C-alpha cells in the first residue's frame, strides 16, 4: 500500500503530509520560479550521483540538438512513465516530475510502498520549453506569459506524433524527441502514463483514457484544498466526452481516426490526423495501460467553478463568446496578413501566422454544433459565460503573442521598407493585444496560483491514481 494514502476509503485521500510539507518549504526559493531545461538536467544528474538507486540515461537528441533524458527510481514490478512538458508552454509538470523524483529518491518508505519503477522524463520537448523560458522567472502575469508563449504546430508536438497504423492509415514521422520516447516506451513498457499538462487560465479538470470512478470525488476535492476551482466551463473541445463532473475522456488515436472517417463528424475544424499519443504507443506493448493528466491553470478565476444558471440559454452564451472571438480575429486579420510573408521560416512564425485560420473554422463548427445540440437549450451558467467570454479570448491572445515575437525577430534583419511594414502592423496588433487584455483584467476577478500549489495537486493526484491501480491489481 502507498504510504500516506488513505487505503480504506477514497472520500478524503491524502498523500503523506511530509510530501506536502517539503513542497511548501520549497516555495521560499526554487518554487518561486520555473526551472529552465538546463537546471532540470543538472538536478537529475546530481541526483544520480547522490543515490545509487537513481539512474540517469540520455535517450537521444531533439531536432535542435538538445538532449532527451530520463531518470529512473524504484524497483517495482510495473512501470510508471512520468512525462513532463509534452506541450512546452506547460512546464509546471516538469516541476512536479522534479519533486516526485526527489521525493521518491529520498523517501525510502514511500518508494518501498509503491510497486513501480518510475521512469521520469522531466522535459519531453526541450526545444519548445526553451522558447518559453522568457516567462519562467516571472513576473507571473497574463501579459508576460502571453508575450513569451510558444506552442509548436501539431506536427511538431510530442503527443501527436507517435507512430500509428490503423485500417490502412499509417503515420511514421515522429519528431526526434518523440522517436526517443517511443524507443523508451518499447523498452520499459509502462502500464501507467502520467502526462503533465497545464491550462493557462481558468480552473482544474482531469483527463484520462478510462473512467476511474472510485477516485472521481477524491480528485475533485483535491484542488479545492488549495483554493483552486474546478473548471466547470465548456469542454476544451465541444465534442469531448465527460466521464463525470470535471473528468473528461482523453481521446486516443482510435477515437480521432473514427471521428475523422465518419461522415457525420461534428468537429468541423480542419485538424490534422497525424499520429498517436503516448497511450497509443504504450498500448502496443501493454494491454492494461492508463494515461492520466491533470489540467491546472497558472491563473485561476473563481467564477469558472460557478454553476449558477443564467437567464439565457447555453447556446446564447456560446454565441456571445464566438462573436467576441470572431471580432478579435477580424481586428488582427489585416495586420497578420501584412506581415506573414516577411516572417522567418521558423516553427514559431509558421504556427503564429497560420493558426488563426484554424481558429476561424473552429468557431464556425462550434456555433453550428450549438445551434443543433439539444443540451444547449438548457440555461447557461456563470462558469460557461466566463469560459466563453474571457478564458477562450485569452487563449487567442497567447497566439497573438507569438505573432508579436515573430515580428520582432523579422524586423531585426529586414530592410527599411519591410521594417516599416512590420512595425506598423506590430503597433496595430499590440493595441489589440493590450486592449483585450485590459478588458479581461477589468471584468474578471482572477489570481496567479503559487507554483507549489500546482505541484502539490499534480503530485498528490498521481500518487492517488497509482495507489488505486496497485490495490486494484492486488484485489
């Protein structure tokens, strides 16, 4: 049994209080900032030097030549893969992997109580994480995060490029980092994949490949212990299936393939099929695999958890949100078009200039769905209004931040005429960026969540799931 987890009931499970105390103590120094890639690697190599039961292994190199590595601790009969920062704008998971790795290395009782070998990859996408490091030292504000945000296009994302074969469709063009992780999965064959994610703004919710019903109440209560609201707004994608309140199904490649090849597919937006995620690849070698993720925000808005009904339908709430986001896209369309041909041929610039067309298609699809789905005739809620009106608008602003960074990059080497074009467009885009950001600041009550709280929630949620699966195997 797992030390510190209540194994008789999951009404109020808690991880060993010593683990939370250690997280709380770190807030005074390292947990005031997010570690850069270099520091994670240094800490993992040092941990191997300090503990015989920790091994450090380099798996390969990324597209930019950065090392991909894993640190392993524990000698259990099953393997748990801890995958930090598969989306590089979501590095809190890397901090949680760091905490769990050090806790397991130094807490003999905890390590012995878990029948797992923990294979920890703190930074799955070091290239992308390095492009986010501009906000890691703070200040932790909506503006600074968005202006230093980077997310690669889908064809360069770790959890979209694992090799797959299904019904005549084949994908075998993984990123170098994905290939290194695929080789690791083939050798270690994990039965539990903890993929660490963050939302930027809003509340907490969970994503898992299968229902974990005995844990749902426990998982929902966990963020509330730290003052983090559950996200009860709209699902990330309107076609996502909810297992329970704030617990969603993680789509597998099979799910996405079936949706893409079904004539009545409702997703609407032209989303590339590409490859699979870590679960899809691990399932080749292990039948009983679960992939689990906790989506936690950096900035929380308490009203995202408010299910008070409004005096208008959910469809009306969605329509209002879509209209505001369309207006934003219209405001930036001309200046983005004006700079597109002058931007450098980099993943950031390609994604920044091209993603807004995808968002337009996504909005159209969502509106069409809202018009026809019977559940949208019900009253909308405060949480759904906050999500549609503000949270999703901020999501667009993070991509506008990538455009602004790409314009700055291009202007550094442009001739006078092109530089004038770039800087004129940049002025217009900055005005839109700051006006929309000020609207959010003025109309929405929100706060920045301390890093240690996010780490504590992710660490405890993972240990609760591991203990549950371990007990279930032994039943």
